């Protein structure tokens, strides 16, 4: 009986070790400043990243909704793209033929909500990615709002995680494995955090500080 118990304990230990290894985060990328911080969906999460960078005294500029054409890309080495739609947009979803997006507030379809056009914002995000690529700027996508930033109003912006060089997500925003699958298909390294506060260590590490 003791031999069986010992064998089972050893087997469980080996299983747990294998599981832990499979769940390890990939190495953090080494990036440079200055950093451009912008929101893909203009959520408050973007300002949270901005506040963390300010407190860390990172050489960064916060431009929540700047068009790509107005960015002096020669000034920046890295882009922090923070994914998630503003909570002022109550609901949006692709229509039946997936060519447009229907936005509703209080049950009424509308092309804009609180001045934010989902179509225009999604187009701006695509242009930001294109601008970064054209100028050799590294793209770090961040989804740090958890489950609230996984609602329908954020859906047009989540796929940009697969367009980044590296993606950081909070675990409760990836409980269903959405980002694991998305980034896996595009071979984008995915780093998982439990709390947003972990960015205080991750950001300096990426910047070699």
C-alpha cells in the first residue's frame, strides 16, 4: 500500500510539474522608449497604463484617440496599444453579413455613442498598426480590463492582439482561452498576469530597467 501511495504521489508531482511548465509565460520582449500609449476602443484602461508609466517615469506620450496621420512616428520606438471599448458604448455587434457594425444604446441603433464611432475607431486602430509597422515601432498589445472588456462592445478591438509583436492579458479576461487561441494562431507571444498592478514590474523589465 505504501508503495502504491508513493507511486501516486510521484505521478502527481510529475503531472503538476509538467502542467506548470506548460503554463509558463514566454520571455518578455526587450523594447525601447519613447513609448506611445493609445487606446484601441478608448477605455479607461488606457489611462491606467499611462498612470503606471508616469509613476515609473517612463519616457512616454499618452494619446488616447490620435489619428495615425498626426503621429510623428520618428519619435517613438514602442507602441502600447490598450484593447477594450469605452464603457459609454453599451453594445455593438457585427450585422448578419459582417460588413457593418450595429451599435445600440438604450435599445436604439446608432452610428455613434458619446461621440465614439466604432467603425471610425476600428479604422483608426488599423491605421495605427500600419503606421507602427511602416516605421519599425514595436507593438505591445495589452488587455487589462478583464471580463468587462470582453463584452460585445469590445469585440471589434480584441483581434488586434493578434497584430502585435507581443500581447499581455489579464487572466480573468482570458478565462475562455480566447486570447490563447487568437495569439496562438498568429504566433504572437502571450503573457498572462493576474492583476493589473503587475504591469509595474513588467513594463520596466521590457524596457530593460
